[in-house]
């Protein structure tokens, strides 16, 4: 699939919620969004990004993992104008969902990172490493949260850091790319 060709079809965070979320789902997303905080060091890191990154995000407003993770991505994009978010509803984009499958399933959120000129640089999603570690340790309860209850502050902070680590990895890949360094003369 030509992921770059999908960029114009993506929705902003706000447009995605306006189009797909019920009032109750919007309330849940807003509740998590209000809890997301970035440390000064995290804001400084994001402000230092120099390469534009397009992020294709396959999500569902009904999905608890999306409720607890997608607002984090919005906060990253607000901290730097180098991050461009493009949201896609999983059920309205079956070809994209098929292409972005994780472990044989149409899992959400699922993310594809693209360079400024549309080259794929990485994929991430479903759950963060710290969330998988928590689930493995607990081995009880639902495998997918409902989004009905907000995650604990520590859980949210761990998800923020896990996502930021991946964003930083991709940013460094782009920053050190010989092709992009030549293009930008740096």
C-alpha cells in the first residue's frame, strides 16, 4: 500500500472525534486528554524535533486502547509542528486496516510513521510495552480495556513515555538519514 497516498484522506484528531465518536465516547477521550501531562524534559525533546513526521493512525472511538493512547499523540503534535497526525477509522478503511494488521488482527490503535516525503519509517501500536508488561504481570481481567475507567496516573505516564520513545526513535532515524541530510543540507 502507498501510505503516503493516504495522508490527504486522514482526519485531524478533532475531526475524527466529531465524525465518529458519540457524546459518551467524546467524554471519555476528553477525560484522558485532560489527564495527559508532558514533563518539561519531554516538551523540550519534542520541541527539538527538526524533521517533519506524518503519522497515520488507525483507530476506533469505541476502543479503550485508543481512548487511553490517542490523546497522548495529540499532546505530542501540540508540542511541535513537526508531527502531523492523520486519523483513520478502522471500520471505514478496511484496506488500510488489512494492511496495518498486527499479529494477524485488525488491532487499534495502529500507527505507521512516514518521513516528510512519505517513506515508511516504522510501525507501532495496539498496546505500549509497559501496558503489555502490566497485562502479563496481572494475567487477569479483560485483554482490552473498555475506556470506561480512566487509567491510573502512573499507567498513563508510562504510556506517554513508551510512545515518546518510539517518536524519538523515528525522529532520530529521520534526522540521521543520509538522504534527508543531503536534502536539507545538514
